[in-house]
């Protein structure tokens, strides 16, 4: 297949593109390489895909030196460039992972989220419509569950009470996708990612923040006094699930009823899945695994809960298991060990 993967300089996008290329797909990567976090890490990821920094020219497609892969540095709000790319490449499928990430940053810089996550997603939907792409998968987020306290989170749960603008934009993406599935028969599948970790991870997320602080003899910040848990999911397990979705576009649900409408499916070819480990880990236990892998004990600064954060996440992934026999297989100790090995090598 010829697949557009947006966000290939990002954490999940890089790993997904690499896996697709290794199995023989043709991948066109797209990223604006913004400075939300260290761009050197983003360029280093692209380097692994055969894209050299010095070869990158804004809004121009370049070829990888090692894979059947092309890359374009552009912004999703640039609809004319997006349209040109779709017209030129004639994609079989699109996996849209590019977005302005970060729950807390959305409180500081809300407009960035509207531009990237709403306007950018609209441009992808319009390009799929206008250039005949019928297979679209995209990143949603566990943050859409917001104030919901009922766990594990189910895709049949309501998601009308977000606690951050980031979450609100992801909920909006799901609604926009359904509209295009209904009007234009585009198969759209939203993936509500739970906490993803592993090599080449984002430096603004807890695993990197903890590892960096501990190795540099700084105290780590432990929010809500450590009374938190997350459905930590290793990156390889996430990528396996995403590929299953790309290979199996959403279909109409013939059992769906307009009198009792389930929010995770439709008469249109539309579907929402949770993708996580289905086994939440206490924050203090996760910190202990990092300490064990580093062979050092962290100095801990216990703090109050941050605005926009939630105490716990727990994914009900029964639909993915039932439909695709998807089950994450990486135990926490092994996943953390592999992450720390990469972290040390990369920072050396």
C-alpha cells in the first residue's frame, strides 16, 4: 500500500512509519517539525528513516536514502500543499497522527491546538474526500474521557466533559470524522491512545522527564502526591494495533440503531477504539521500574494535581481484542528496561 503517515517526526509516527516500511509498504511522511519540544530529537528520528536534515526543504517532497519512503516538511494548515500532495501521490490509506500534543500546554497556548488539531484535521478530511481516499485512521486520545470516573474507560461511555482544550479538539476530530464517513462514505477509525512509552519517546512525558531528572541528580515532580495510575503501553504494542486498523478499514455497523445510538460505531463506515495495555500501573510502581533500570533512587518532590490532568486512566480494549485478536505483550519491566537502554545511548 501507499500510505500517508502524518507526524513521522513524532514518537508514534516515527515508529509506525518504520514498521510499515520494513514490511514493504510505501510511506510518505509529513511533519512540520515544530519546536514544542527539542527539534534535534525529531530530526534524529527522521534520520533513522533515511531523511537527512540538510536535505529537507519546506513544502517539497524529498526521498529517503534507505527506504521506499518520501518526506515533506509542511504544516497541515497549508491546504494548498496538502491538496497538491494528495493529487500527486494518490494514497491508498492515510494514518493521521500529526497534532499539537500536550494536555497542559493547551492551557498556555490554545490557538495552536485549534490550528493544528481542528483546521489541520479538516484539511486532511477534505483532501481524502476530494482525492478518493477511503481509508482514514487517526489519533484520538484517552483524554476525551475527561471527568468520567467510571473505569475501565469504554468507547460506549459519554465523552462530553473534557477538562482540557487538547481533549476537546480530539473529541471534535471524532465528530468531524463521523460527518465525513456519513456524507462521503470514507472509512474513518479513531484510536484513543492511552499513555505510550518507549524508545524515542517525547521529552515532555513522564518517562523522559523522570529519566532525565534522575540521571542529572535532580528531584522528580510527583503530582497528586503519587496517587495516580496510567495505562502505560509500550510503543511496539501500540504500533501493532495501529497497523491492524490500517489493514482493516472501518465498516458500517448493521446492528447500529438510531433509537439507541452507540457513540463508537455507526451505519456509516465509522469506528472508535481504545488502544492501551488494559492494565493500569500505579505511578509509584512505574517510577520504581525506572529507578531499577537506572540503578539509582530518585529524589521525589510530591506535589498537588496539575490543571487539566486526571487521576487515573484505564483502557477497556475488549473490542480490539475481539475484532483483531489484539493484545499488548510487553511487560512493564521489559518495556522500561528497553526505554532506559535507548535513553542512555541516545544521550551519550
